[in-house]
């Protein structure tokens, strides 16, 4: 299944910092969310440098590429599976644009449901697209709304009135970093702190690998803006009381050591194995998890089946569970 991507961003409290290495580490931790392409954009004094290509993080960001990328105050990154648009370089993210009001860069996890209508409307008004990605449509709408508003965050607020579907966004301008989650919260997005710097990630596992402290999940319909080393939050775009987090974040997409919306992915998968054994009890000779995301459920199911043999492939998975201590709500 290719329905997920991963986004990762850092806002440094210093004027200039080497953000490329932590961005690469963060994206590598989210590699399971997208293996077709990846990219990083760095904001250095209002100038944005972007590098992206088809391939894994380790292949795209070689030592020479990392050396050539500048230090900066803000950086965002993306790993992609092609939910909308072909798996080509021009569809790799972040999407970077220069327009009348300055620079704009966007990383998007999700899939819009009204892309065709929005794209047709924009093209009727003269828009020229370089990709087939719905993220470029979002970029166009934000840029259009920015011409009517006093700030980039106001433009994002207006854009949210037009775009429909699943979107967790990191929007970087010349001076600001904005984190956005759609009103239903279809895709996860969390925030942490690393030595005073703010970090945003699709999953908490990327924060853990960097040693960042988990702060909280971005709420459905929330827009978080960081500007001039100050953070503000607006939650006026929650249009429904019903959350819509995709169940496959727990079942398949997310890493088992992630905490998504306050609940352990590992614990959730174990519970599914528990209830499966209660709902459909069997006398099995052999228990195995297929695919890898099914190992947690299979392990819990194995414990309830007498005289069964646990798949030897999972021995390292059992050891891995002993290494990580996962608290659940």
C-alpha cells in the first residue's frame, strides 16, 4: 500500500545551525513511510536551498550533497510514496516556489479529495504546473491567498477553506515555519524540542532517535506558527468533533515504537492479536506475523495458543521489544 508519506521539520532558536544531519536522521527514521523519493529544504537568511531526488535517504543525501547544503535556521524534509502523481523526480518534495511575496516551501503527508477540481480551476486562471502532485495545488492556493492577506499564516488559514481531504503540512516561508493538520486529523503530526529547537515529525519515533523530547501531537484543525523564536497556535479550524485518524496508521503505516495521538502503536497491535484470539480461537501449530507490521499482533496471539511454535524470524523482534520501553495511555 502506498498511501502515506513522512514529513520532518526543525526550527532553530539559533541564527544559523547545521540542520542537514538531524533532518537526514529524522527522515531515515520515517523511511518506512516512503521509499520512492525524498528531499530537504534549508532556509538560510531567507534564501531557501532545496535538494531532492528519487531514491532512499541514504542514496540521495550522500556525503558530498550533505557538505554542499548550507546551514540555516529552518529546515523541512519529506519521504514520499506517490499517493497523487507519478513517482518521478518532479513530484518529489518539498515543493519549492518563488512568487511575488517571496519564497514558499511545502512538505505534505496526505491526499486531497478535490485535487482535480482545484487544479482545473487554477489552470483556467493561468496556472502552470510542473508536477502532477496535489502538493503543488496546495502551494498555488497558499500563494494566491497570500496576495490577499497580511501574513503567510493567514494565507494558510484561507487555503484550508478550499482544500479537502487528508493533509498534514509543514509550510516554510522566508521567516516562518508553520505546521498544519487537517480538521479530521487523518494523518499524524507531532511536535518536540531538541536542545531548545522545535521539531515536527509525522511520527514520534523520529524524535526519539534524535533524543528530542516529545511535547505533544498537533491537534486536528490546528495551525502552529513559529516566527522570531516565538510559537503561536490557532485551533479555529476544527470543523467537527469527530476525529478521523486513519486506522491504518496503527495497523500498518506507523513504526511500532511510535506513539500516535497518545496511544502506543505496539500496544494497539498487541491488543488486536488479543482480541483476534478471543473472537476466532484456534488450535494452531504455528504462528507468524505477515507482513512485518503483523508481528506484534502475532506475538500476542501466540501467547494464547497452546503448544504452538513461534516463528523463529521474530526472535530479533522479541529482543527489540526488550530494548525499547513503550508506555501507552
